[in-house]
C-alpha cells in the first residue's frame, strides 16, 4: 500500500518537474537567452522523485521466494514424485467408481 | 470456484505432477463449460490435455471425446495427439487393439518415447511382466535420462520381490536426480527390505541431512522434524535395532556398519519424541503419540 503510494507520488513529482523544465526553457527562449541554468527547486524535485520511486518500487515488490532445493522439496509430496505419469494405467477401478451412476453425463 | 482459481489449480497440479484426477476433472470441466481454454493460448492446450486424461481416468468418456476432438482438430498430425488417442483406445478397447495401434506407430517412428512408454504400460497391466521388463530395459538403453522409466523399472522389480535389482535401478535414479530426497528415501527403504542395513542406515541419514536444513537460525534442539524427515528417522531406528541384534551382518553392497549404533539409536529416539511432541492446532496431541513413545522406549537388542 505504502509502496504504491510512494510510486504514484514519485511519478507525479517527476512529471511535474518535467513540465516545469519545459515551461522554464520556453520562458528562456522567449526572453532570448536559451542557455540559462535550470532553477534548483526543479532539480531537487526530480531527485526527490527518484528517491521516492526507489522506495516505492522496493516496498511494492512481491514476497521473496526460497531458492534452495531443500525448500522446494519441502513443498512436494511422495505421491507427486512417484506418479510416473508416462506409465500410468488408465483402465482401473476409477473408471467405475467415479462415473455417474446413470451414465447421463451429469457429475 | 472461480475460473481463475480453477486454472491456478490445474497449473499447480501440472507443475507438481500429481494425479488428482477427480479434482482436475471438476476444475477442468468448469473451465470447459465457461470456454476459458481458448483465452489461454499454449497453456490452454496443455490444460485441455490434462482434462482429457483426467476424464478418462474418472470414467467420463463423453467429456474426454469432446476434449480430444478439440485437440485433434487443432493439431492434426501430432505424435502427442496420437498418444492421447492411444490412451482413449486403451480405456475401452481390448488391450490387443491398443498394442497393435502402438506397434504400428513404433514401426513408422521407432524413437517415439511416449508411445513406447504406453506400450510398456499396457504390457505390464495385462500381466506380461517379463516382456514389459525387457522392453523397458531396451527403452532405458536408448533413453538413459528418463527418470520415470528407471522408477517404473524399480517398481516392477519391487513388485516381483527382486529388491537388489530394484536398488540397482534406483541407483541410476539417484545419479540422474541427486538433489531429490524422496528417491534417496525410496532407495533407503529398498535397501532395508533387501536386508542391507548398513547401506540403509547411511541412506536414511542422508535423507535427514538433505531435508532438515533449517534456513532460519534455530538451535538444533528447537527444530522439529517434519514430513519425510520423520519417516527417515523411523528408518534409522529400525536399522539400529537390526544392527544391534547382529553386528556381523553381511552387507550385499560391502558397506561397513556405523561405529556408534547405540548413539544413533538414542538420537533417533530423541528426534522421534520431538516430532510427535509438538502440539498441533488447538493444542491437539499428535495421532499415535503414545504408540510411538512406547515403541521407541523399548531397549535395543
């Protein structure tokens, strides 16, 4: 939640700084000295946007997953490891036990 | 159950290779009725194949035929579709028809692994175990890295009580997947059954080593064994019993027995007690705790 908030604030700040730069440059062009320096508060605003954006992206990241084999194996079961699906038998009691009793296609 | 959760369940079952046919059938039927398969692209076709196999398993051949028709229309000359048609044939026709169908395909293309596996499966199901084993050994000569094949060979040998051959097949599995503690556990239990207690106890302890790594900084006394670690500790306890009875047992694999059998026995006892002492939700006691405590308390030899 906070991460998304920071990210939104950072995006707005950056867009605002960009628009201010554009306005300032057009002002300088109108005044006839196109090499004037950028006012400091725009610079501070963009640096603030960078910091907020970094914080927001880090806080907004999904939860970390384990990378060790042991942690992956903890989630598996013996049935899953021993299933041998390529050799599975498809003619078994399951065909009769789970079929609907009147064969009318309803579950 | 929403469409999204049904699709997630199907994906989880596919990733974990489980054979929960009823659950897959229910989720998949929901997706099929809402025609959700078309939106997924490639994943949708694999899920549809999963639904086909699950409906054959559950006995609902009407849904299976429907799905199979959809898949066959989309992929006309695919070997994977041939395999599905063969499985559908196995479910209703006599096994000779299915075997002849597979033999025809294998004549045209003798390296079709999936069809060969189906053929071996039909041979095993109809009781021609020797022929199945011969074909499976030929298959594994061609496709060495097929873990499923080695596991199936180990299972066939174990079902015929030839546990040392089963252990040999499992050793190939261990070479191919060294990171998997489940196969080490299976090998340990097979070694125990073929009375090779020194090898069995080493393998059980390897399973404990593989599965008991606690990433969080807990002291050894505080960590409870869970899952297959408990099964491995039971195996260690059984082996120490047998080794204590007769210290000069001949080991088929020439493994030397461990030196401190009594200490291992004490450790296994303590670990099993810890495993069955932790209270579950609402403070319930673990099932069978009394029996386990009584069993581990009986003295060695």
